[in-house]
C-alpha cells in the first residue's frame, strides 16, 4: 500500500497535459510539413548522395592563389563596410524613433502610471512606421535599390538601413520600457528634463542589453550583407554567386572560411564589450 502511494506521488501530474499538448502540436505541424513538401528521405537517395558527394568533393582544396586572395580581401572589407555603414545609418534613425515610441519617458506615465493622450497619438504612428520598415526583408529592399542605384554595396547599405532601423527601434523601445523606471521618475520629480532622465535614469540600467542587442544585429548585418550579394549588392555574396556559376568549388570554400572567421570575429567583439559593460 505504501509502495503504491509513493508511486502515485512520484508521478508527474503535468505529464498528461504535456503529452496532449505535444500531440496537438504535432497534429498542427503535420499539415505545414505537407504544404512545404518536406521530404528529408530524398537526401538519402543513392543518386542524390552520389551527386552531393561529387559536389562537396569539388570544394577541396580551397583556392589560395594570390589574385583570388586579393579579390577576397577586397570583398571582405566591402562586406564589413556595407554592414557597418548600414548599421550606423540604422542607429541614426532607430534611436530617435525608439525615444518617441517608448512609454518609458512619458512624464504622465512615470508620475501617474497612465500614459497621456498626446503621447499615445505620437507613439502609435512611430510604432507603425517601425513595423512597416522591419516587415519587408532586407533582400527585397536590396532588389529594389539595385534597380534604383545600380549594382554595388550602396544598395546593400540602404537595404540594411531601412530594415534594421525598424528592428532596432522596436527592440530599443521595449528594452527601455523593461528597466526600472524609479530613477527616471525621481529625476523628473526633482525637476530634471526628460533627456537627463534618459541619460542618467534609464540608460545606465539598459546599456548592457542595448549594447548586446546592437552587436548581435551587427553580426546579423554581416550575414545579411553576404546574402544580399547574390542580388548584386557586392561583397562576399557576389563572389560566392560568381564562383558557384563557374563551378569553382575551391573558391567557394575559401569564401565560406572567410565568412566563418568574420562571424567568429563579430562574436568575440560582442563578448568582450559585454564583459566590459557587466
């Protein structure tokens, strides 16, 4: 009797709801997999395995002749410049938009916990604009700007600027709203301006999270710059596209290794800056 009681107590009461939830999610996922024509078994077809084996074998050894490495270095700098310039311009748009969109600097909310009507009328259009900017993928903007300004990194810079300003502005506003408003409220009650409340009341508590997200987005911008190269925005992506068209697997391998090193560099920069701000 005692053993049965112990077995009953050790049984997880949430096991049945979790199992039912898992079955429900699988049932909902299955139609999506069918619509996406997800067929992983084709990867293990003997003919496909042979084709993939010959394709991957062409990636070795990586290309390392002087002329190619010179072009690779230029494309790498172009990719970094595209990502950095796009992020810089995005920040110039995102920071003021975030300050307008956030409720964290609303005097009426900080002092009475209720947002004023004028503040809501100003914030909602800004939030709508940020939603529109981030809703269209950067590669679509790149396609449009390639038609407008021609081939080259300019199209990529403009595409990153528009999309990432919407992303950064939204997240910055949410981060500022998530920090403790007590310091900013105290400054406002003592007669300080909202700019002073932002710099001395909100920013110190949000600096680490803001920096971490900004660096993460810069890393994403580097990856996006490579992808946009396939539509003519220059950089490593355009080199990969040209090498694939010429079936130069060794060149593709060298470009992919360079891209991996770029991501590792961005990750290390982000890690060191987060440690300094911790």
